C-alpha cells in the first residue's frame, strides 16, 4: 500500500510550492505594512520582489521565515504552516533556508572563518579539519581567498562582507535562499559579481530563491519572475498591494503607470507631493 | 492621487477631542506598561527555561565570566576601598563626640557588609556591565545579527542572554564580596593609620558586632541585584529601537531601570531579611 502511494506522494510534494504566503497581513503598532499578500514560490524558481523603499519587501522576506509574525494570514514552508511549528521544529526548518542580509549581519566578535563555520558548529558534528575544509570551499566559491578566514568583518569591504554573508548562508546547502537587497551599496562591478553568484548558486545547487531588491538590473538578471509591491499607505481602496506579478520581460509592457514609473526610475507625482508638503 | 491608511477613528473633530486624545494617550501608556511588564516576564521565563534545559556553550560562558567578573575586578576593588575610607572619615567625628571612636570598626564594617558594599557595587556594575550588555545586544539587534542567529537555528536567548545572565547572577555576588573585603581594608587603613584608632579595638569591635547573618544578608541581596542587572541589560538591548539613538537609549535605560530596581529591591529585601531575623532571633541584641 505504502509503495504504491510513494511516487504519487513524491510527485505531490514536488508540485507543492516551497513557499506559500496566503492572505498575509502585517501591522507594526497601528501602521499596516502588508495587506492581503498572496504569493507562492515554486521549487527551483527565482522570484525577485521589487518595489520602492518602505513598501514592505524586507517585511515580506522576514515573514517568509517566521522572523516577523504575521498579524493574520499564513506562511507555509514546504507545506508546513510556520505558526504551527514549535521552537525546535522551526530551528530545524531554518537549517533548510539561507538568508543573505542587506548589511551581511556578520558577527563582529568573530573572525570570517568563525562566521562562516557558525551554522556548521550549530547543526553538524564535524571535526575542526572537516569544518575548515568546508569553510574554505564555500569562501572559494564566492571568490574569496583562504587568508581571509582570520580577518574580522570590520576589516572587509562592503562587497567582501556580502560575499562572506553569502558563503555563510550557503554552508548548510539550503533549499531556499533569501536575499535582502544583495546589491545595495555596492559599485556596479561588485553588483554584477553578486548577481552572477546568485545565478551560479541557483544553477549549481538548484536552490529556490527570493531576491528582494529595488535594483531593476538585478531583478532582470537573476529572476524568473518579478513581483512588484506597492506601499499600502499609497494604495487606492480595494487595490491589491501586488501591482505586478510576471516574467521580467513582461514588466516593460505593464500598463500600470506606477509600475512604469518604478521601472523607469521617474519621480513623477512624488515631486509634486513633496512641493505640496513643503508649502504646507 | 487618492490614498488611504488605517485610521484610528473617522469621527469628526469636536470640542471633546482633547479629552478623547487624553484618554487615548493614557490608555496607550497603560497598555504599553502592561505589555512591557508581560514582555520582560516572558523574557525572564524563557531565559530560565533555556538555562535549565540546555546549558550555554562553555566558550560563551567563559567569555562572559571574563567580561563581567575579571574585567570588573579592579574597578570594584577601587570603589570598595574608597567606600571604606569615606565611611571612616564620615563616622569618626560623630563617634568621637560620643567617645566611641574605638567602635569605628563595627560601624564601618557593618554598614559596608550589610548595605553600602552590595548596593554601591551593584550600582557601579549596572553602569559598567548592564549598560555594556544593552549597548552590545542593541548593536547586534540594529545590525540584524540577532536575526541572523535566529535564522541559523541558534536561539538568541540561549546563545546571548543565558550566558550573560548567568555571569551576572554568579559573579556580581562574588564581586560584592570583593568590594566588601576591600572596603574593610580601606576602612581599617584609614582608621588605624590616619585616624589613630587602636588596631585591637578596631578588629575586636568588628568581630563583636558583625556576624554571619550580616554577611549573608549582603551577599543574598547581591544575587537579586545581579539578576536584575543581567536581565534588564539584556532585555533593553534585545528590544532596542533602530539606529545609534536607539542603542544609546537602550544603554541609558538599562542603567536607570537597573538602579531604580536595585534600590526598590534593597528596601523589599531588607524588610524581608529583618522580619526573618526577628522571627528567628527575637531577643537579638541591637548593635549599639
């Protein structure tokens, strides 16, 4: 009986989205940031979440792994509702997820080597030698030399910190990678290096990725699908906060003026609003 | 462009609007107060739960013991020494008027061991240790290092708070004993060397009037002071608001709240200790 059901169950599991967000609302105090967000990310897919600053992209990303509890609605990871998980189960699920922070979030009291080895020390029983080999291999993948392991994060440039953060996020070979503004604050060359690393990670490890960015170049380069969020406070009544959800090429044909404005990087009516504010 | 936001009320402004605002303001403050008390209580329970279910990592414990204990030792020793000497200066003239200079040792050591040693050492450590913890954890919160710990499956309370709390709980009483010891030496040095009190009488009277109960009551209180310093420092750092200003506020609030709580606890514990003492030894002789 079990044997006959096994392939079907496997197929069903494979067809289930890895991440499912449904009717998600997130409020901070009396301020609503996310309203009725519905989003699913299929296995192996790379989704770029774009939108202007303050529209709730990072809040959405952090809600996806239970770092920010939803006010209402649910977030499922691999079919499991994150709110139903106990603390230890949640910790286990998080070992399947890698997160690259906007400012890398490296532990400044540790060396680079200790930072990258941190998840291994927490979740794997490896000898120091094995651990070191894995750390060096991950650092090499992101183009960093062996000598960097003894440095402190404060001694690194922004691009190097981002790459160390990426190596740390990848060390447990996660199934889902979440990137929070991976290219913000970097020069165009380093931005491209990071974009290429995101693509290479996806191709080599077949990971599912969600990339939060306001850099259209990054979105076009790395994503299979682009989702554009709009600030809740600026929406018309009854409108969805997701203004666009589709392939990167289709965003150029989108009729919504607000999407066009973001893609083309035009201030538009914001200048008028600023003028009105300064007059009042 | 038509926009909308979540609003509290759509009622038109009225003459009673100020009253409504006043009630809303006080209501919000009351709710915030209850939420904060509930929050810190849960935070404390979670810390204890982690301490009893899974012992913090050895390296984290040792690093915090070094930070809280070893590095605080010089400043606690200096503070204790000066407290002892100041007590000698202040008490001498009063006792000389009564012709009781020889009992200076008793009053200095009693005051030090029961009250000033624990309270002043705790106050000093609330500034040195508690504020540093709040600033460190606050910076970690602001730079998303605490979120990073959470994402990597390392519980931040187990990893960051439990070892710090343990260090405060165990080492602040130890430092208090050190402050007491140095205070006794400082008081002795000033009384005997500078004020010319007879050495024998200084120690004899100390021995007569300062007992085990006094030492116990001082050290007993310091466990509570240590717990308060550790918990308030970690809680304020953990719940730090964004930016450099948030970190600064967390450090300041940590000291202020710890200081007020230390004084409050000192009163409550003194009443408790005195009541216990009197119920066991109702006929105990007063000191003077």
